[in-house]
């Protein structure tokens, strides 16, 4: 079992643009004793309602959305570059169709009842605070709507309070 140490959100010094947009993350949740995950490259961190938060977006057809919707929390797992192949696989195959976590050879662990991956270099745990479907009439720049939602499959935005950050000890 890997060793992690807990840090406060204020101690988190990684670049979110690289971490999320270039390195990707796994969004993971559990429902009825089953864990599912998906790779994501959209999201962010900040402060809202006086809380340190992470926000993620999930399209309606993603199987992981069912897990996020039925759970009280989720994790965001980040990996070093050696796991890019697994992240690509977990982002292109649905857990509806196969046991993709098992096939990825990643190890599911739990922290405070929320699943994450033992191989992660960083795991961020979030308690759901808010969810709202993006709406076409809310786009100020209509080009974004046309480019990213030609099938009108609008993401749901989730805001989660960051409750714990675990980083792998060196």
C-alpha cells in the first residue's frame, strides 16, 4: 500500500491548468457498492461560498454521472505521465460495457468512504455541494455552444467542497 500524507488546500501548489488540462484526472464515485471512474480534462479549483472547492463537468451519457448523482462525494485522482495509457483507456471505454477499472490494473482504495486510486500521486476528495445542467441560453459566446454541444448533450456542472487532499510521499 502506498503512503500518502494529507495536506491542506492552501498547501496545494500544483498548476491546475497543467494538472487538469494536460495531465488529466480520474473522477471516481461509488453507488451500491460498485465503483466507476472516467477520465476528464475539464474542471477547476477555487473558492466559493466560503469553501475551497473543485468543479467538474460530466455529460449526460457518461456512466460515471449516475455514480456522481447517487453519491454524496467523489474523488479526483491525478497521476504521473507513466499512467497516460491507462487514463486514455479509462476515458474511452465505458464501465457499462466492461470491467474497465479491473482491466486498467489500477487499485481502488477508499478514504472516508470515497473511492480513489492507490497509484495516484494526488487524490482530492470532495463533498457534493451543487449540481446544475449547462443551458444553451446561458452561453454569452454562442460559438462555444455550437462548437462543444452540436448534439445538445450539455454537461452537468458539479461543485464539491474539498474535504481532503492526499499526496504521495516521496
